[in-house]
C-alpha cells in the first residue's frame, strides 16, 4: 500500500454508538468494562481530536522505523484499530504485538485482526503494560494510555520501553496533557468540549464523563511529559501534533 493510499486514513471502527453517559448506570469511576468496550471505537473517534490523523501518522512513522525481525508493539491497543491499520500499511510481514489489561478489549481486537493474521504474526497479551517486556522491538506505540497509569508506574514503563527498544528504535506517544497556565487550560477545555458537542455529545454526557474520568485520567503538562521521556533515556524527542489538550510525540533510541 503506497503512502498516498493511507491519507485520509480509513480506520476499522465498529459502528456501535457511544450513548453510555445518556442514562444510568454509566461507568463512574470510568473503567474499560464490557459496556465501554462495546462502544469504544465510536467513543474514542468522537472524543479525541484528530484521532484518525494521529493513527495514520503513527502508521507512517512505524513503517519508517520498523526493522525486520523485530516487533511492533502497541501498548493499550484497545480494540486493535492501530494494529489493523499498520497491518494493512506495512509492505512486509512483521510481528505485531498488542498489550491491554482489558480482556473484553482484546476479544474485540482478536476479531478485528483476523484478516491481518493472514499476513503478519499477531500476538495479543492481556497484561498490565508495566509488567511486560519490550525486548527486540523497533517500534512501540502508546496512544492515550500512559495517562491512565499512576505517575510512578509511567516512569518505570517508559524506562522499560527504552531498554527494550533496539538501537534506532522509535517510541510514538500520544497523551492528553494540561496547560501550565490556568487561564489557557480553561480556554482549551471550553474549546475541547465544543468539539465534543460538535461530534454529537450532549452537555450532560460531557459533564458526566468528565466527572467519571476525574482521578482516572491524570494528564501531565507537555514539559513534564518531555522530562519523563528524557529521564527514561530518550534524548531525541520531538512533538508532531497538538490540538486542544491532545499531544503526539516521537522519541528515538
Ligand atoms: N496498565 C495498563 N496496561 C495495559 N493497558 C492498559 C492499562 N491501563 C489502561 N489500559 C488500556 O489502555 C487503553 C486506553 S485507550 C487507548 C486507545 C488506543 N491506543 C487507540 O489508539 O485506539 C484510550 C482512551 O480510552 O482514552 C484501554 O484499552 C485500556 O484498557
Ligand atoms: O478526555 C476526555 O474527556 C475523553 O473523553 C477522552 C477519552 C476517550 C475515550 C475513552 C476515555 C477517555
């Protein structure tokens, strides 16, 4: 598949509509349970700005830095949307690894990745990422997952990723972040919530989800995130995409 064939990207997203926060009971505190998993593709594609572009970007970078006989690992792979995309985009068979600690997520991923298994070696691991090995990986993707881990676990995980990557290996990291300036954070939040409303969420749904995510999704500032990457061993880091509170970075070993 040529580069031009992936823009604008076509993601394999299940159609079930996210209406979880329209009526009781909604997941509070937010958890990746079966109800969330069943509507997850719709939820994330309506809730994360530039989601399609970020995954297409990750696919381009993964193809550019993939080294033969190594692994591409997606941490927090959810329903396998990125692995399905890169599986179509790579021009050679590879080992694609998905890690997620939600078994319902991996059941959806297994189904989504069946066609890809004709070409690639696919491994789905149900585990907490911080307990996994990243040895012999040339590309590690971690999109919108680190934000759910306790802070001290994030640092341990990033160090483990750095140690596991082969020389020249790439980390592609997307996260929700917060502005260090309260006035700007307020403006960004208002704009982000307008984005959600434009995507069909009612104000009640937006407020309920915000409350459910409190102390579950804990964003850092961009500066704190960059420092955590440096403290993990990554010295070559750059930012690629940022809109509202959502940031994508690349880091090279
Ligand atoms: N400690 C953990 N270990 C492993 N998985 C975890 C852990 N904590 C949470 N998860 C998993 O991390 C994923 C976060 S979603 C990632 C989206 C995907 N990357 C995408 O690009 O579509 C983003 C969001 O929900 O905003 C969920 O599948 C959790 O089960
Ligand atoms: O940060 C938010 O308000 C979100 O809605 C992001 C999100 C997307 C999908 C699952 C959990 C959080």
